DNA sequence: TATACACCTTGTAGTCGCTACAAGGTCAAG
DNA sequence: CTTGACCTTGTAGCGACTACAAGGTGTATA
C-alpha cells in the first residue's frame, strides 16, 4: 500500500503521514524498488490510533506517551487512564474559559443591540478594562 | 514610560509589545536619547484594547480591523457589531466541538473505571474507530 | 572611578501540527 | 514518446508569541 492510498484510507494528506514518520510516531515502512513507502495493515492501524487521539485533542507529546503505553501490553491501563483523565481536565478548563468569554461577548453585544450610534459600546467595552 | 514599565502595567512581556509594534497594531513610540522606546498613556490605552480583544479570542487580523473601525469614530458601530457577532459564532462552534470531544473522553473513561486490567479499554477505544 | 546589575536594543530561531511548494524520479496508459 | 498521476526529498510558511544571543545604557554602590 503506497502513501497516497493510506492517506485516502485514513483521511489525511500524504504529507501528514510523512510528518508522523519524521516525528517518530509512525514507523518507517519498507521501501519498494522505486523507493516508494510500502505500508501494511499495522501501519494503517497505528495511523488510525494517532488520528483518533489527535481528533480528541491529544498533543503529539501525549500521543507519543499513549503509544508507548499501548505498546507495553502488561502494565498500561492505570497510566493510560491518568493521561486521559488529565486531558479531560484540560478540555474542561478550555470549555469553561470559552464559556466565560462567550458571556462577555454576549454582554457586549446586548448593549450594542440597543442601536446606539456614534460612540460604539462594543469598542468602549474593549477599550475600558471591564474586568474579564 | 519605558517598555518594561508598560509591560508590567499591561501584564505582558516586553517582547510581546515589540511584536505588536512590528505587526503594526501598536504605533512606534518616540525614542529617548538612549534609543529606548518612550511610551505615553495613549500607547497604554491602545495596548489595553489589544490585550482585551486577544483575551476575548480575537485574532490579530480581526484586531487590526477592530482598531481601524475604532479609529473612525463616525461610522463604526454596525461593522463592529458584525465582527463581534461573527466572533461569537466561532466561539459557539468551538464550545460545541469541545463538548462533543468531552462526551467522548468521558465515555472512554467510564469504561476504564470498571477496573479492567490487561487489555486497556481506553487504548482500545483509541485503536478502534468508535466513530468520533 | 570601577563595576555590578537591571534594563534596553536588534535580530534570529524556536514553538505546534501540520500545509504548501519546488524540483525531480517512477510508472502505466494512450 | 509523451502525458499524467503518483512518488521522493528538502525547505518555508502559518499565528501569536517566546527565547536567546550579543551588545548598549543608566544608576547605585564600593
């Protein structure tokens, strides 16, 4: 299986696959006579894992850790759970931040909706330090 | 007022201020004899505006637009409102994405909480394509 | 006066996770 | 024999900073 085919199968670009190889999260496959990368099903599985973790927002660093744990079948589960839980915490924080931000944006916009011309209240809200 | 003082006042690093100047969102201040940047209160106000907009998640490009509108006191309000509203839309989308992601992470972790050893269900959830 | 130290200057490179592009090699079909 | 799709490598760009190097300035103290 060549890189383009694998890319289509996984829904990523060929460049991304090469990037994962450079980054050391995807093993270098054997090469054909023409020096083309030649992937097998285990590469596809690995790439799938990486993509799913990325889609869930795990960083490359975290994914490296997850892969290490995943490869050590014996004593993985607890450590994996810890990583995933830490990540969930980060996601929760991000959501909370964005919700606070949304409240503020809405407050700003409510004021502006009253049709005030001339001096724009949104601009003023930005200029003054209305405490984030 | 020198760059360090302004930085402390605004809660950013001096490098960030120089970056804003390079990017053209903060005007180049006059220089002292020693070639130090010499800021006045209007710079502080401008920097405040930028920081507040950044904290609200506006991109530098958006901020450039906001500043242009803010500087044209006459016909700003409607355009500003539109920008802010578009931004609110983006924030809403981000929150929805993160919430979907959180649901998935939680589902993964619930399975793992049952104390399964050996074959970790979190790893399996990542390996299989449990439909994001 | 010397010197130590905090502060300033410029320019360059690194961060993250790709993405884009250039310049060239390979292979099958028409 | 040429076209076109695919592959190769290497390098540079994105956004919003951040870090660092190498050097100049200003002030307080020994």
